[in-house]
C-alpha cells in the first residue's frame, strides 16, 4: 500500500480544516526504516464528516469512528479513525463506549504499546510522541501505554501481541508489562480461538519464531494456548539421533530455521511434527522410544487445528506434514512406484523443507534430503501421475466382473506403470491376466 495514498488523505483532511496524522504500526515501521504493510490515519473529523469528504468511503466500525477510504491502488483501502477515548471493556475486546475528542494526545492514550502510539505528520515530516515510544524504540523495549494490567484486561490478545512484537523486533518486554502477562496469562482463554490462531501464525511466519515461543513459555502463555507444545520440555530423545537435546530444544532449533516468508502450513507442520512424542515416550532396554508417535501426532495435530478453527484445507496439509515427516528415512528402500507416490503428495516442497529443517535440527545428515530433492526435481511431472493405462471400464470389457478386487488390480497396474514396466494398454491387460489368474475373466 502506498505511503503517497495515505499522505493524500491526510492532506485532504487538512485542507478541509481538520487535524490528521498517520498513526500506529506504520509510524513505528517508518521510524525503524521498515516498509509498513498498511497505513492508518487518525483525525479529529467525525466519521460522518470523513464520509462526506471522501465520497467513496464506507463505515466499518461506525460505533468506534472507523471509516475505510479506498485509494487509487487496486483493492487497497486506508483506515481513517476519529480521535477518541474508550470507556469500559466488558467483553475484553471492544470498548463499551467511545467518546470523540479533538485531542491527538488523548487518542493515543487508549492504544496498546508505546511503540504503536506514535503519530506522524507526513506534510511536515515530523513524529509526534506523547507516550515515550521513540525512547522505547531506541532502547528496544515493549511496554504498555499506562497501567499494563488495565491494558491487558481491556483486550487479552494484547498479551500475545506483546510477545510477537518483542520477538519480531528483537526487543525485551518491560518488567512490569511482562509481570502483568504472567499474572493474567490464564485469561487468554477469553479471546476467540480464531484471534489466538492468527497471532500465533504471525509469530511463526515473521522470521523470529524461536524467540516468540521462548517468550510464550517464559510468560506462561504457552501452557495456556498450546499445552501440547509445553509438554515437550524435558522429554528426552535418543542421543544417537538427537544430540541436540530434548523434544522442546529440537523444536526450537527447527523453528529457528523456518524460512521468511514462510507458508503457514509449513510453519505449523514444523511446530507440530513431533507433538506425538511426549505421550508416547518410553525407555526400552535398547534406547528411548516413541512408539507410534506419528499416528498419535496426527490425531493431536488435527485436534489442535480444530480447536484453533483452521480451514479444512490447512488442517489437511498440516496433518499430512506430521504424518509423512518420518517417511524420508525409507526413501532409499522405496520401490520406484512408492517413491513417486510419496513425491506426488500435495505441496511436496513443504515436506522436503520440513525434512531438511528436521535433519539440521538433529543429526545434520542431509543425504536423504538431497536424494529425494534430486529425484523430485529431475522427474517430469507427468511421471508422478501418468494417465492410467486401465480403468474399470477396460477391465469389464476384458471380461472381468466388477468387485472389490478391481481396486487391487488397478493399483498393481499403476505400480508397474510408475516403475516403467508397462507402457501400453495391451501390456497392462496381459499383465493383469498373468498376475491375477485367480480372478479369471468371467464366462
């Protein structure tokens, strides 16, 4: 989204006799020399006046004084909010009442953190700081505006946001702010699962996932939002395969390697790939074992995804990453048909990436990764899923009676085709007659 478009809105409001500034995260990012993802404008103009000035605008939070103003960029809008103070938060998210004000100083007092409470005058190229946000940016500190407990009780999601901002920017959380999070962490359950999911996803994909999850753990939030991950701490692993340490340490090391940007399904698959290990841990005579941890992990991953309201498509991919992450160990022993079926899994590059990170977070041996990657990249796409040589119709025409055996017959034909042993329909029919003598054509 263009800074010029936001500046144009500020200029138009000024020309109409109003105060107007850029506000919030976009100002923080500009101060840090980062490109903002979007721009917000704050003004003393009421929502009706904003909509009068910008004829194509529309209210999205009229009760909170929020109007969206379309920019000339395709599908881009800029949020314009009236200066206000908020009164009461009965639902732990939305103010019970808002009172419009003409004071930008009063408006920023309702915001969450000092680093997000800056105003910027793009006409005069000047930052207005009424909350100490510039000093906190210089010192690398996340702290609330005003009393931290009050800020977090107003909207409990702010506790997760404090962790995310500290991780993303490499900041510390101010002691009183952090202590308030530790006290209030159990209240995070008052936040909708969807909002928690989105905040956790941002932590995973913004490039500082390891630090985010360390802070979640230290703050007490991890035990509240993902107790299955917290359970990984202290779960030992066989040192010959995992010299790095327990399941928690291994997972943190893996999170540290997530690419940036990162597909959210890969990020969640990486987080959850060993979630089945804590409940399956046992010490056998020969070594530590995690019997059936993959299938247990798949069930747990699916339950977590349901709890956090993931889409069916995302849930399916995350569960598939958990389900298949150990299959690379058998890659060299796989039949050609098995290997090709493995490599034609949807979004297989995510499986490859997870395996690579899994290896680098443990024994460091990438030989299996390199083997599968080379095969995947060198195999033409039509060889993963070639056009079937036979269908049930051809079997019926050849005299076979429909029944449960059809599935096994067609799978065997596909295996032979994937392995390069069959190339024509005639060869496939002859193969079936030789291999399935017990299922002779009906007479």
